[in-house]
C-alpha cells in the first residue's frame, strides 16, 4: 500500500520541526486505529509527505492522510 500525507503548519506546529520525526507517530496511529495492518516494508511500500505553510499564521496545524492499494511490485517503484 501507499500512504500520502499532506501537512499544513500553523498553531501547534513547532517551527524548525524535522518532518521525518512526525512520520512514526502517524504510522503507529494508523496501525493502532486498524487502518493499516502494520507499518513494515512488506505492507507500506511508498510514503509521500507534502508540507505547506498555513494560509494564515493563526490557523491550526492540519494533517490529511490518504491510504491506497498498490497493484503490484512495479507500482511500488513508480514516483
């Protein structure tokens, strides 16, 4: 499967945060919530993260997640 994350900074987002440090708790939550069976490389073949600054400085930080199946091994290597 492939996981796509869209993150928007804002209130609650620490400036200078390493984006890769945010990934593990999100994946752990997806497993705990039963949305994905596991977060190992046999299950999750692709992860894409996009970060955007907030439209307004006072807006709250926001995360959108999309999980979708990958049809076969060739799909896992495509950008």
